[in-house]
């Protein structure tokens, strides 16, 4: 995995892209970087990272188990960033549907920075 292309779509190898964030070696520097790393965390099934990068104001709505089962039960295909501002990222995440067709999750997510770290707060779905 380390030397394969990162699932977030950056074109970089995982080792030089989202892995340092997943391993808490360094925090994602921007909301977009955090969003990409969270998408990659779904692909590599890192539920701890998904839970820990959810903002405390909305963390009560999620569980590590929920993130893990979501990650295990979804085949993510591709991430496309539609729009990114300082604390908002709109994206389309493509995944394999039940009938093996490509389906899309279209979300506009809100992020918040606290103590030097970005967190996912919530999102609006289209
Ligand atoms: Zn990445």
C-alpha cells in the first residue's frame, strides 16, 4: 500500500500523501487535504482516523464501528473535488452500487480548524 498511488486521487504515492496524516505524523494542512485523507481513510478502512477527525460537536453522531462497517461495505472508486474554500469542500465520491453500477455521493462538507488541526463537522448532501 505504502508505495501505491494514494486513493485520494492526488497522483502521489500513499507514503507521500495521506499516510502521514493517517499515522498522525502530521496534521492535514488544509480542509481539502483533510477531506482527501478522510476519503482515503475509507478506502484503507482506517476507522480510528475517521472518528478522530470528526469534530467534537458532531462526533456523537458517529462511531468507530459505524465508520468501519461503512468502509468495509463500500467499494470506493474515485474522488472528485468540485470546489474547495478555506473551510468548505464540495466533492463527488464514486462507489460501486449494489447492482455493480457506479453511484455517486455528492456532498458539500464543512470543516473547522482547532488547535492546528482540521476537523470534519458536517455535510449537505445533493
Ligand atoms: Zn492522498
